[in-house]
């Protein structure tokens, strides 16, 4: 029985999703949780405008759990205060023309894992092992989120670097054209200045 517990703890998957929020709109997602379950919302705006978004989390009866305005990235953890569906929304209402691309994930812990493991455990060693595996799982999920965050940041910085590089190249090309035009103008002016004019 213990190998199945270990395998289920290590293989639980937390996926990150990408979504596009159009201008003047809001998009919401729902997840069910039991009271006492730890929930963690991680998000990052990867494209669009000033890379900012409004974030809201609501409880089952509509109570506001968290609200953030014009955030570019964040991680918000809380414990579910009652059983039910929790709603988290991303709003792009401040933008009039720019869509935003967001990477986000909602990690929902297993609130009943300790009770089940305690009932199935034969002795304290198994309890300790189960606790260590739960901690290992949460740390692995944290590492996965950090890697995804770094990947999005890398992509964002790469886009900024490419944009800056293109501007520098075009500016250098423009400067070269201006320098060439000024050189040709000076040659023409000096040639006319030293030209000998004969009166017939």
C-alpha cells in the first residue's frame, strides 16, 4: 500500500496554462476545494502592453479572498475557508486595444492526505515517510513553478532584447544614410566653392 501512496504523491501533476485576455474583458476559472486545503495561484503576464493585469480570487459564496491591480506577476497562497468552488479572474479592463497573454497555474493541495495516510499507516516510520513525501511533493511543485516562471521571463526578456536590437540596427542604418548624404553635400559644396568661373 505504501508504494502506491509514494507514487501518487510524486506523480501528481500541476499544469500551467496560457490564456489570452482581450481588451476590456475578463476571464475567470473555477476550482473546487475542501475546507483547509491549501491553494496557490501563480501567474505571469508574458505579452501585451505594459505586462500588467488585474487579478481577483473569490470564495464559494462570492466573498473576495484577494484582489490585485495592474500586477505583472505574482504568487498568492491561501487556505480554503469552506467547501465549494473558488473562482479566480484575470481582468484586462484597463486596456483599450492591447490583449494580454498570461501563464498561470492553480496548485490545489490535498487537504485529506494526512488523515488518509494516518489511518493506513502501520507505525510512526510510515507517518514520517509520508510527511517527508508530502513536503518533497510541495517543493517539487515549487521548483516546477519557478522553472515555468523563469521560462516566461526569459521569453519576455528575449522579445525585449530583439526589439531593442532591431531599433539599434535601424537607427545605425539611418545614421549611415545621413552621414553619406552630408558627405556628398560637403563634396558638392567644396567642389562648387573652388570652381573657377570665367567671364567671356
